[in-house]
C-alpha cells in the first residue's frame, strides 16, 4: 500500500475529458489557431458566466492580471495601494511593478485574512485602491470592505487567485469590487497546464482597457494607443480550462467535504483553523491548521509521507525583494505569528476517506505522543 498522501493529483483532473481535449488541441495546432482564438473567447464567456460577471479577459498569469487591473485604473507612481502583510508575493509585487506604493495592514488572527479594522487608519490622501485577498479559499468580509471603499472613494481589486467559486451569500469572490483577478496556475482550484490568469469585471471600460493593455497597447492592428504588456491567455490553456470548468463546482464541494471531515477528526487537539463566517462557501484552496508546535508537526508529517507544507513562512514585509520599503520585524505581529504557526495539510478534491484517516491519524499521533 502506498502510504504517501500527496498534495496534488493533476492527472485525476482530466478523466474522460482527456481524449476530446487532445483532439480539440490537435485541431488548433493544425489550423494554426494560436493567439486569441475562439477557444479563448469561449473560455472567457464561460468563466464570466460562472462568476456571474459581465466580462472576463484572459491573461498570461494571475500576477499579470493584478498588474493589468492596476494599470487599467491608472494607478502608478505617487499612489498608494493597501493590501495585507500575509499574502503571496505576487499581490504586493504587482503594486510595485506599476510604480505605486504598497501599504500593508496586518492579518486578523482568526480568519487569517486582512484585518478590516486596520484598513481605515492606513488610508491617506494618496490611497487609490485596496487589494482584498481571499486567502486560502476564504472570502474577505466584502460588505464592510466595500462600504469603507465607498466612504473613501477607493477602488477595490480582489485577488481571487485562491478562491475560484468561493462565495458569500451566493455572490462569487472576484465579483464584489471593481475587478477580480484570478490565477489558473496548475496548483489552483481551477488549473491550466502552465501559467494562465484572468480578470473579471462588470465595467465595460475597464474590460476594454485591459484587452488593449494585454495586447501591446493595440486598439487595432499597428495602432498602439497605450503602453501595454504582452499578456494574453494562451489558446491551448483556454482549451484545458474550458474542459475543467464544468467540474469546478463539484471539486469545490469535495474540498469542503474533505475539510469538514478533517476538522471533525482533529477535534479536541490543540489546533485551530480559519474561523468560519456565516453564509460563506470556503473553497479550501489550502487547508491551514495553526499550532505553536508547527515545525515539529511539519517534520513529523513529512517523515510519515504526508505532503504537508508551509504557506508562507516569510511574510511580505520581511522578504528581501521588498527591503526598499523599510518594513521590519515586529511591524505586523499577526502575520509573523501566522508565518511561524500555520501549515497546510494536503487537501485534494479526489482524496478518499482512507487518505483523510492517514493524515488525521498522523496529526493525532503527533499530539498524543507528545502530551
Ligand atoms: C497564485 C497567486 C497569485 C499569482 O498567480 P500566478 O498565476 O502564479 O501569477 C497571486 N496572488 C495569490 C494570492 C496567489 O495565490
């Protein structure tokens, strides 16, 4: 018996879709349909429908989706953008790439998301936007955040790279603010076979602007009207994404079921989890557990073949890449505590009860052996 429990099982995402997918890709290859084809259009339409947004524009990656969103809003040097200290590098790098200044706020210790109480004190006359990150598959409390943004006339961008299909009261992550940015990196809940991303919005002007900006600033052939990037969703990746999109809802349900099973099996141990909120559908991109014995638990799991991992061991403000912003240890204590106390247990939609038992049994053995 294979005692390993892996974090990913990419082949399982294709199932019976593989042959028709390969046929469609083969036809595209032979017809020379490579750039911004019908395959890209039809994925964009399908993904906009799935989210409930009017428009979707496919990009080369989630990072580029964030950069394009900021560029389309005209955010750049002299502007400040607020986001959280405990996010993935790309959220903050995107702000820096457009020349704007990232302003970090600390995490909230129970939800592991941006602490909304700390947003208003961070707003200045230069603040232009807030990037809300629905981290690990859990939605930010968007009602409060949107009210705050409206009060201060700020744009809201959602980093929904970890939350495809997460909802509050049936309303999808990525469709609360002005623009939602998604990544389809192979590790994400909806995954391409390479890099890919998209933005969604209800704002026709922003959608059109991003279409120009992703295509070398061209409004038509040889007519460059803006300083754009070259960042289009690849046609082959669009085929892969279209083949998988119809399964996403079911996969997210399976992720929730696995997480619920784990939470009940780990009951009574000195562990905590992202606190649930009412009316939310968490999509468990990552299943975080928090313990003061994180490093020892991680080593125990890994030595038993459980593919646990730490996301993210160094918070943004302590990353070398951002040294120029002058942040230091102690600036964001909750983000720092989460960085030393959380780990991700493997969670896949296709995980069976036996694997869940092995993971939870291994965690239990660790605490019972040490108590
Ligand atoms: C993955 C991710 C991104 C970046 O997406 P890429 O497609 O890898 O560029 C941005 N933000 C968050 C929170 C992510 O998890």
